[in-house]
């Protein structure tokens, strides 16, 4: 495989991470209106006369998003031509562009027309899907030379159900986390893991419900991924991709929970908050790869069954 394509795919994937972190930075610093109700220009000007920190953050995010967007289009077309024979390539190439455009349109709509926080929280989730499609496309490019032993993977129905289920559920966790940021509920609860460690009580307002709802959702995914790791250790220790992958997944979700607690005790330190967004992005990308392996496993099993049926004497 072309070294240039490999390097370009890695740079594009890193660029997508910068878009995710840039979006989180815009939200955390309340810079969404840094360019006013104007898009793609700032205040309707190429170079605004009055420069503020919010304007710099929002404009930088738009420039990075636009540049990486062009890279995604180039990568998708390039991969389509080079490895279009691989089953998943065209699907991922198409969706890389589709979700990138959808992400941009949602971002533009949020600027031009006022949106509720519950709608704005969807933007990070769409960006995460866009990142994952580019990430998977990059993995396909590298798999051409080395298969990571993933082609011969065989996964039973129970593990398949857990993998697909936890991946879908992770999107709910992502949405609740984005909602916490958009409604400025990060510090509405001063303690962790309870809203107030001095007393056991239900949340008293919408902001506390959103914060505690996110914590409960994060706690469940931590337990769920821990249980999947237990199944993999027990039944799939010999399959290095699954064993190593779920070890990494459990490490990421553990760091995710830890960083969530540190956000509270550091009083929403910006760098910790960005690390929190970075970890969930990596985790979602990894879970998406497991879903890809699950579908490959299903196809591989179907081929084997068909082959056995054909060769079995009647």
C-alpha cells in the first residue's frame, strides 16, 4: 500500500480529532457566538475589525474544520480508488463525506438560527460518528499490508449482542455528556460520585438531573465494558485482537470515569475537560472497530457454513 496514502489517512484522522476537541473547546469557552450569527465568515467579514478570544477560538475551529473537511474528501476518493475492492471501503468512504457534510450543516444551523441545548448536544455525537468513519477507513488502509489477525475472527452471538449494544449505548453517554456542557451543568454538583456526598437525595432541578443522569450513564458503560472484558478474558484470550482491544477499551473507559471526577474536583479545568472529550472519542472509535469485526465475523461464519454445506455428502 502507498506510504503516502497511509500518512495522509493518519493526518486526516488526527485532524478529525482536532475538530472534535475544537468543538468541545468552543462549547466550554462559550465561543459559539464568537463570530456572531454569520457563517462561514465572521460578522460577515473575512477579517473582522474587532478581535476577541471567543472570535479567535470560533474562527480557528471553522478554519480547521474546513481544511480537514477537504482532506476527508481527498482521502475518501483516494481510498475508493486504491482499496475499493475491500468490502467496507466504499461504505466508509461515502459515510465519511456524508457525516462530515451533516456535521457542518448542523454547525452552521446552530450559528444562523438559535437552537435549544438539547438539539445542540447532538452535534458532538454526529462529529463522533464522522471521526469514526475516517478512523475505520484509516484502519482498512493499514490492513491491506497487515490483517491484525482480524479476518479469521469468530465471535459468538452473546458477545456480538454486547458489542453492538454497548456501542449504541455509548452514543447515549456521549449525548448526555455533551448536554452537560451545553447547559453549563458541569459544576452544578460539587461532589462526586453523588451530587452531595453529605446526603443521599434525588436531584432537585433540571441541571442536577442532567449531571447525575450522565454520571449514571457513565457508570453503567464502565460496568458493561468491564463485563465484556471478563467474557473476552474467559473465552477469547487466544484472540489477540479481541483480548488486547478490550483491555484498551476498559483502560479508556476507566480513564474517562476518572477524568470526569477530576473535572469536578478541579472545578472544570479546561485541559481536563478536553482530555475527557478526547478519551470518549478514542473509546467510540475503538467500539466502532469492534462492530466492524462483528460484522466481518458474521460474514466469515456464513461463508464457512455455506462451504461446509456444499462439501458435505448428501
